[in-house]
DNA sequence: ATGCTAATACTCGATCTCGAGTAATCGAGA
DNA sequence: TCTCGATTACTCGAGATCGAGTATTAGCAT
C-alpha cells in the first residue's frame, strides 16, 4: 500500500474543504475553482467521485445526509471525521516540511537535448520562453492588482512561489539558449559537428563516438577515456 | 485517448535508449541508471515491462530476437521502428518547446498554509530548507567536479536546470519563513491572532471570519467586503 | 412560449500504475 | 566448498486515473 491510503492531491483539497463545513462533491469542486485552489492543485473532476468514496471507505469523511432538489440527481453531503482532520494535518505537515523529488518535464527533455540539432534546440527553447514569459507577465500583473486591492499576501503565497519557479525556469532557459547560439556551452561545438556529419554524410552519432579523434579532431582524444556508460 | 498513445515519461526514455541500439528491457533500465537518466526521468521498474509491451503494441518498437542464457528467464531484445523514431522526435520537441502546467507539492501545501499555526509553519519551512540546502550543496559540488573533469556541460544541462529550480525554491522559502517570523508578511498578524483565539478560546476560524472587527479589530473591517468565496 | 447555451451533477470502464513478490545466479569471504 | 547477501530479470493484480459521455435544469434572449 502507498504511504497514504488516498494519495491523490485532490483528496488533500477535499479534506481541506470539508474541514471548513460539510458539502456535497460538486460543491467542493466549484468552491475549489472559486477560490483558485485549482491553480495550485490538480483537480480532475472525473477523479473527484472516486476519491470521495475512497476517503469515505477509509473513514476520513462520512455521509451526513442525502438531499434531493427537484428532479436533480441525489446529492450526498459529506462531513470530515476526526481521522480525516488528523490525515489532513499530517498531509499538510508533510507537503510543507518535506521536499519530495519532482520530475519536471523539461528535465526529461534536456536529458536528451543532443537528440535535437542545436539550431532546432535553440528555436524550441525560444518558443518555450515566449509562452513562459507571457505567463510571468500575467502573474506579475495579477499580483500587483491583488497587492493594491490589499488582499493579504498570506492568501496567495502559493502563487508567489509558482512565480518564483517560473522566473527561475525562464532565466535558466534564456541563458542556455544564448550559450548554445553563441557556442559558449561546453560541448556544443562537438554537438554541432556530430549533427553536421550525420546530416551531410549519414554517419550515426554512435559511429562517431567510436572514433572521436577522426570525427572531431585531436582535442577530443580524451573522450576515448570516458566510459561509454557515462555519456 | 490521451494525446500520446503511451504517455508515461519512462516510455520516452525507452525510445531514447533503443534509438541508440537494440536492447532487452532490463538492459535499458540498467543503462538509464548508469547514465543517471533516472535522476531526470521517473523510472519505475514495475512499469517498465508494461510500457515496453504497450510500445510494441502501438508499433513504436518491435521484438528483434529472444535469447536465453543458461537457466535465466528468456530475454526479448527490442529495436526501435521508424514510427518509434518519429514519436521520440515529436515527444522531445514537445518536452523542450512547450511548457506544461506542473503542480509542485509545495504549492498545494502553501495554498493551505493558514491551516497550520504560524510558528509551526516556520518550523516546517526551515525543516524543508535544511534538506533542500544540503541537496543544493551536493549538486553544486558534483557540478564542480564534472566541470573540472572536463565532462562537457551539454551532457548535464538537465542537472543544471534542476539546480536552478532548487535554488529558486530555497530562496523563496527562506524569504517566506523570515517574513512570517518577523510578521512582515501581510496578513500574518491576522493569521497569528486567529490561531490564538482558536487555541485559547476554541473559536473556529470560520466563526472569526464572520465578525472580523470583533476578533481582529477595526482595521480589518474591509474583510467584510471581501466575498467569502475569494478567501 | 420557445429555443439555445451554459451550468449542474454525476457515471463508466478502458487503461495505467506501481510496489511487492519471486526465483535464479553471481561473487566475496569464511 | 559453502553460505549469504546483492544483483539480475521479471510477474502480477489491486487499485488509481481520467476524459468522454449523459441527462437535467436554469437563465435569457427572441
């Protein structure tokens, strides 16, 4: 079993919502949207009902009553239990106090960056920056608005944090794109050559790595010493 | 159907590995570890075999041969197909060129930060920093080592990127913890008071929000104007 | 009165995921 | 030569996941 009996982050948001007052599932989902929590927690409305019943099965919440309005489907109102409050508290403590290994998709992309021709890589990185930088500008503007409306910062620290990460992403990607473009990134000359040999003469990168001196020149003799597993 | 027929990032790494030469699944997994790709892509060895058969079903890879050594279980060696190369290329293009909405667990935690007493929040943030800052130091040291071994940077940009994100996290969390501790975070006085009322007199936060002037003083009269849904 | 769009409130099942479990072999030391 | 832990190589199924689909109703313009 996973460490948490119900591990989906949406379950955390459900517990947080029911901690305030009893609600039925759909009400939870609209409330999360109204408060913008769906910006910080992935809310998938198809998962909501299975998560609610899983929480109930594990005793974290319980059905309080079933109401029907007109011809609408029945709605079950749930309330949080003591075990549920404890679980929420423990979960919140963990989320804040313990870093967990995250895998950013760009990390995966960068790990295989030499799989793209250098110029194409620069193009794509700039394409990404166009989107990211617009988002940064929008978030910055929104923060200024909230600040001038005197909406206390404590209520939007999660958004500040996200902005900090986006800025770091932007700064790093800007620098990386520049360094590839100007050949200042160590290894990029070699990357450029390998792609040239491949495109002009059809020599696969694997082939070239077997004889670096022949394909890249004397200054790459050291490569023969690097175990292939490290590359 | 999902946009990608096989959506798990591990499938991306499998395609990348088989793009180099044919291999059997277990060999892929050891190779990914040897090259440290498991640091940038989440590799779950229980998923590996289902992902490989899914890739085969969709025509991205195909079985080349089945070999048996001694009494060991049979090993099927797979090779990538043209469709598989195209898929890998398309995927890599997407990972590098298109930002995708990520949900950092700390964002979820921060979204419910007022659910913790302020002093406890500071404690937890500092506990997180202790771990994060050690990791930053270790990564920095490792980068220095790789640089002095003249291992070209192009082969570890993914790690540089991760370090940039970690540094941003650390900087933001440092600042936030300081601001809560010194009451410089707008709203923290109010947060502190609400918890004091709750712990001393058992008045729930919901109750207090209904009459902010009574519980927090005249300067919080504006709160009555803020629709409860925004909080 | 009528038609239309948006919002409400869910259901379903095909696919995915992952950790625990298994079983064989290798290799270092006693 | 024997043991025992580490490594190799893989299997399995319970539970999670998610998007597409459905059916109803409210609100609003015509």
